[in-house]
C-alpha cells in the first residue's frame, strides 16, 4: 500500500522470517555458529533459547536454508511440540520420509534406528530440530534423550537441536532432566537489541527494501529512539511498530515518520502500559553493527563449496519447507 509512496521495492518490516533480512549481531552470529557447528561436527545436543520476539524463528529459517543446500544432510523439523510420545515418534519417522502408518512405538524406534545406522555408515548427517521446545513435557524430552543413545563408538548418529523460550532452560535445569542437560554440547541465548543495534536493524531493513540513501531519513534519529523505547529492542516489536508507523505516515501523506506517530502506534498496541521486560546482562558484548562479518553469508559460501566436493549419489535430502 505504501511502497510506491515511499519508493520502496518491498515491505521492510514484514513479520515473516525472511533470511534476507537477517541482521547480524554478535549474539545472533554466536547462536547460528553454535547451531551449524554443532550439526556439522556431530556434537549431539545444541540448545538455543531467547525471549519471545528475539529472532529465534528467523535464525532457524537461516539454519534450515543452509541445511537444504547441503547434500549430505537430512533433517526432521518439529514445530508442534504438544504430542504424546508415540505421536512424536510417528511424526519424526514420517518427516524423515519413512513409513510410520500402523507402527507401534517399538517398530517406530526400530525403523528410525535402521535409518540412522544406514546414514551413519555413509558418513551422512541426520538432524532432528525441535522448535518451541519449551512446550515439550518431561516425557517427550526423555524420549529425545534416549534417541541420542543411537550412536557409534566414534560418532553421534542423530544431531538434536532444541530451540525455545527461557522456560526451556528452566526445564533442562530440573533434577529429572539432569541426564539430558549433561549431554548438551553447545548452548546459546538470544537477547534483545540495544539502542545502537536497533538503529542498525531499522536502517538495514530499509536499505534492503530499496530506500534511497540520498533522500531524507524515513525514520529520523528521534523516531528510532522512540521505537527502541517502546520495543525494548525486541525485533518482532520493532517490525510491528515500524510497519504500522509507515501505514500512518502514508495515510497522513508525510514523507518521514515522526516520533508522535510512534507514540500513537504504541498507544494503539498498548505498549505504553507493558511492564518492564527482564533485565539482560551483555557481559561486555561489543557492538556488532558493520563490524561482525555476516556469518550467514560466509556459511552459505562454505555450503556451496561442500556441495562441489562430491557426495554419494542417491542420498535423500529433506526438501520440507518449514512451517513458521
């Protein structure tokens, strides 16, 4: 609606997690590196947590694109964690392309075991990705742990990625899941953006969307500070605020988003009455804007090189589009 008015090629603040819009902060680079390294080096368990709206889904979409480009990797992606143990196994087995119809739990485990052993003997990588893992109950998490018993003396046959909100950390810290916690090889946590990162995030999205760098700023400095104040650096809220602000600016026929528009959006979404978010410590994290290499691009190049190294023919690569 407003793209032509602001001379944009695409909507800059869509909520859909598009990897092209990945904004590399140090935390996001660390998390993506942990995920990819953990899978590639067969570390077994990798866990990534973060508050609602910190970019976990976008990070997963980037990871899935990388995995889809790798001919030696097959993955199952579970996005609905509210399943009983048998339903969980049926879903996993089916998503790996195996027959799960009419099989009991023992038969499902046997089929999955043969599948993993076969791929492991060919030095192929198999991954189970569990999104919204904070919803998994203890029984399912125990099933997940038991799946890691499928290993050789040298290697883990199944790589498992758990992604969820901070409640997942609390579950993993419980006494009943201490065996699972001890098997986690890599952990990372996503945090909200700081004020400088928020500025870089907004400017980067506008740049990708085709804004004219020579024109007056669509989001001036004071406007960006208002966005940060109300979003507290959560990327999803930044997108929501900025998207609605552009719509209002278009309706008012003005070429620049003013701070009062941000205030109007905040009131409309009741952001001005939300309690203060949790306090996050940054442990001396350096600003990453224009300083941290785009890890996603570097990994894409690496994946391209791997694809040319010659992988056994006939290897099945999961082509599933992740449900976001």
